[in-house]
């Protein structure tokens, strides 16, 4: 069943092969209709960060730098097959080939991804996800900002895509053949790593006049950068902020 679904998605992608998001409408709805909910979730998440997150991040930071780098490389490498799939679905043939080679090289010659040989060879990594694919297809042209409890900022389009990826991940389902306990342990370790790497940014939010507005606008710009492969147009509706 999954093979048939994937084949169908690939057929759809062929029709838009080479399509560029530049022809698409503005990716975000700037009205922020969930602001009240988002602010309450933001305050909740910051409270969790102050009481639990900081100690967890400090414990992770106590690991030797080579161990932290290896974990970063390893989990980044595990995300490449999903990025490759979205390259194909968006019609990014050149990028799909690069990401395929990147995964193969780092997996075979980089100790399963602990060493990032591909980046040193000029094969830089840039995330592609189902949220970006939905936008490229014009299925969900304008998304809203959303802050989820514990998970942090998303766009609504991205959140749906992330949920789909959690339901079916080609690495965990096919490559690792992991049982539930192994998968849970790996996802928790990856979440801890990602959280620790961004904890300093959460600390800096508290110095902003309005931390919620700051993170909303910064996240919009982050998603624009991903959608346009690092070359977003000059924002017209997003407030200028000092990053």
C-alpha cells in the first residue's frame, strides 16, 4: 500500500518537475489568527525551558565536543532520505541527486553518518520537508504561525507535514527496522540534541521587547529561507527585525 502511495506521489511530482516556488503566492498568512493560543503556549514552553530545559541542555553540553558533533552528523544523516523524497516530489532533480550521494557517502564512508564527509566534499545539506512540498504543489498556499506545547514553533502547513513524517519515516521503517523501544529512544535522543543546540536562542529571547513577536517573525524568515533554498525574496509583509 505504501509503495502504491509513493508511486502515486511520484507521478504527481512529474507533472510539476522543475516548478519553482517563486511563482507561488505569499507562503504565510500574516494575520496570526491563533495569536492568543500561541502566546499561552509560548509562555508555557518558556516556563518548561526555565525549569527543565536548561538543566537538560547543560547536561548535553557537558558531553565532549566530538560526541556532540557526531550525534549532530548522525541524526542529520538520518533525515536525508526524507529530504531526498521531498526533493523528488518537488521536482528538484539536481538536489535529489546530491542528497542521494550525500546519504550514500556519509553512511558508507562516514561510520553510518557520524562523520560528515559529504559536506567537506561540497555536498551541503539543506532540509526539505512535506510542508515545503505542499507549498510547492500549491496545495496549501498560505499557512499560519502555530506554537505547539513542548514542540515549539511551526507553521500549520509544516505541522501537518511533520505529523505525516512521524507516521511514516523511511529510515525508521525501512533502513533501521527499529522496534518501538529503539525508535522511541532514538527520537528522544534526537529531540534532546536538537533542543540543546537551540537552547541558547531561547535564553536570548528573554531580552527581546516582545519575545513572541520576535520568534514569530524570525521563524517566518527561517521557513522562507527553506522554501526558496536559501535565496528568499525580499520580505514585503514581514517586519524588519535585528537578527
